[in-house]
């Protein structure tokens, strides 16, 4: 068997494989013999079917299978020997001869096209300093958060009409560009504290709407462009928030009027645990630390998001585009065709470049993900899911969570998805360590405006 690598350029190559009768006949003969032993043919003892009968009925398919096995071994061996990293899967050359029937005494020649991964180093020096924003928690924000806690631990009564401080239970359904329900979109029932809806026109919609009535809201205005809050309220990954369509249908199911809990030791114990705070001052100190941790994580998320975008933009890696378009249309014909491939490929290039950069950083810095890390990630995701569904005492569900995660760890698709998420997070954190950062502390209004601007720009993109 002769194998030859033909390098067209840095990103495209073809493997030529010639398979002679001496290469395929031994395996072909063995396949025929083994199959004959299993055949039951009328007039012959079991396993004694004539070879000629087997070949007449199955010879072409058996020879084809034998050749494909040898071809696959040849291509795999060449990739390993030449240490070639490929994109997509190898494709049969479009000009290669097509075999209509098979003969046992000829040489078969195959041409297999490859799309090669580019050779590159990740350029981080061109990025310069990357800004990390942090929030400066002021007393007004502490007071607002305290009032929310007082509401949470206070008493409530169901009412028919909403007022400024009421809690509204609403079902949110994602709409398409035409205002119709988006097929496969997000639908989620959640609760909204009207006091904390900062966008006045959106708040007014909730105040005026009747129970059971449909109306349209801008989802980013409803949640004050708070990625983490939308992640929890809509039960979707944080990374998916910016890909939401902005318009959602809202339907109010219930409205509760809230009577605030007293600001005293009883409330402090409920919020932070018995004895954790013994004065208003210590309560505010602890609350400030919690809020800084929560919102600064959003600032960090914005930084990491901007960092990834900037790294991809700076590292415009060359790709075997013609090959990849062929491969995508071959592998996913329902999604990609001659009419859609050019437009859709522009978006695919961004994700593919990021995947290559991630793999490069992972390899250069020997970043690994251990099974225990994947398990912990799955456990935390399930805990958060239970919390969002309204479960209070999560500790009592630990046995169930453990059992469910153990099962997921054995399911290849679920394990791979979780592994990729953990790896992506570790690579992004490593990127953050490798670049120069500039810390900027912002007052709440400016902080939230910056988050909102970033979300709007990314959503348009």
C-alpha cells in the first residue's frame, strides 16, 4: 500500500492512497470465509455455503468495506506520522474516480482532502491594557438592597393591582423579529420586584397590566441589563444571555403586596445567620462585602467577555475556508447549503478561531481538567437549578444531586459538555492572568451603565 501526502499550501493537503490486490485480498478472503460460515442456504449444510455464492451476493459490498477499512487506517496513520492537526473531517476529493463496481485484480487509488489547522502563536502583546471594572457600593445601594431583604422576609398578601413595591409573578416568552413566539426560544415563569425595575417605561407596563393579560417587554430593560440575574431568572447559561432576542411576551399570573420586615436583630439573623451581625453597622459591612462580590463578578465577566472578543479580533487566524464550507455542507446538509453557507460561515469562523486559540493556550500552559472538577461543576449547576425552581433547603437534596451527577458522569455527551465548560473557564482565567489589567472603580450608576452598553453592543453583534 502506497501513501503519499500532497501539500497544496499551509492549510490544504491531499492524501493519495494506492491499495494493490496484495494489500486487500487477504482481508477480503478472510471476510468471505467468515461470512460463509454464518450463512444458512437451502440445500447446503449450515456454514457450508459455496464461496462463489457468497461473492455473487455480497462480494462488492465486502470488498468496498475492506477497502474503506484499509483507507481509514492509511489516512489515520499518515496524520499521526506527519503530526497533522486537521479541521473538520477528511473528505473524498471531488475529482477522485467513483467506483460503480469492484474487481479483485486491480489497484485502487483514493484521493482524500484535508483542511489543516493553522500554525500560530497567540498574540497578547497587541491587546495593551484591558480594563476591569469594579463597583463602589454607596449607602443608597445598601439601603435599596436592605429594603429588598425586608420584603423577602416580610409578609405578603395577594392583590389584583400592582403598586410600586409589589412582587409580580410573570411568565416570559421569547419572541422573534416578527413578534411571534420564537420556536425553541426561552419560556420561563419568574418573579419581579417592581421596586427594582429601573427602566421607568417598563415598570409602568407592569403597573398597568392586568392579571392574565399579554404584553411585550424588552427583556434587558426588565432585568436592568443584569446578566447574572437574567441567567438565574430565565434559567439559561450566562453565555446565552446576550444572544436572546430583546422582545418577550409577558403574562402576569399573580401579584403580591409586600409588608416589609422590621430592620432588627431578627432580620439580620435570617439574612446572615444567628449572631453574624449585632448592629446595623456590622450588618451593612457584611452586606457591602456580599454585594461587592456579586457585582464585581459581573465586572469580571464583562472583562473576560471583552478579552475573548479582543483576542479573537487580534488573532485573525487563516482557515481552509473552501474545505470547511464543503465539509459543513456534507456533514450538516439541513443547516448549510449553497444559499446559506457563505453568510453562516462568517459566524462560524469566530467560534472556530476561538476554539483554536483555546486549544493553543491549553497546550502551551498545560491546562488540565480533572474528573473531580467536572463533577463539582455539575453538582453546583444542579444545586443552582433547584434553587431557581424554588427549593429552599438544598442540603436535604444532596443525596439526589449526588446520584444524578454520578449518572451524568457516565453519559458521554453530558460529561463532554461539562468538561468543555470547565476547560473554557480555566482557559479564560489564564488569559486574564496573561494580559495587563487596569482596575477602574465606578459608582453604581456608571457601573450599571457600562454593563448595559456592553450587553447592547454584543447583542447587536
